[in-house]
C-alpha cells in the first residue's frame, strides 16, 4: 500500500500544500496529486494561449511538492478539459468525447511529463460524455452484451502507453503554434512477458 494525497485544486490549494506537506515526511508519502480542469473548450482547444494557460500552476505545483516533500512523486489527479463540460455534464461547447479533446489530451500528457509528473489520472474511464469509453446509449451503464464505444482520447492513451518511453527530454520550439515533446527509452511494461 502507498499513501497518496492530498488531491488539491481550485480552493486554497497553495495554503493546503504549505500546511500539509511538511508533515508528509513522517508518513512516507508516495505521491501528491493535482486536481485541475484547464478550461479547454471547442472555442480554444487549438489556441496555444489556452493550452499554455496551466503552465504557471503546473510548474509551481511540481516545484513546491519537490521542495516540501522531496521523496514524493507528482501526479495529475482528477483531470479533464473543462470542468466536466461547461455545465458539469459536457455541455454544448465542451470538447468531451470529440477529436478536439484528443488534441488537448495528447498535449496535456506531454506537458505534465515535461514538468515531472509521474502519473496522469484521467477523469474518467466510463460514464457520460466524459469517459474514455462508453456504451452507445450513454444514459445507462455498460452491460456485458453492449458494444463498447472507444472515444478519441482512449486512442491517445492507448498509443501513449505502447509507444512513449519513460525518459523525458526538455525540447523547445520557437513557433508558438507547434507543440513539441520528446521521449526515449522503452515504454513501461504493464504486462508479463510471454513464455
């Protein structure tokens, strides 16, 4: 078992970390999670300013955790493009379940990796328009006989896990419209080797 937390975001998270993390050394804290919704929508998913909007918070968060809890990893906790949609249910202007969301998600994985985040928990696997997978009728739970709908973000996650190595390189580009990330090494092995 490992100890994770706190999952901070939105309300007084800086104060919360300042009070909590100094005590974490006694608890052998494994990771601290960052709970955030960047606010990416159909109107700004391909706007570099919107995608860069979270960089100051991501940078500060990772540096602060390393300073106050040096042995703890930094994870993205509950995370999504825009507060579960504009109305909490992936409303009309949300990118949930669309190819625009895949653009944000791929960038989010690269950006957080570059800033030292060791894990990324996506909100959520299944349910509503927000999940990575769903049933054709998203108003009810997935049953054993229903087909599975694989949303665009599922494929970003699928390819990431199978192709991206664990060594993160810090590369930059002078063109604000180009998102550039570099990795090397083998992807982590999640499955036992075949005999």
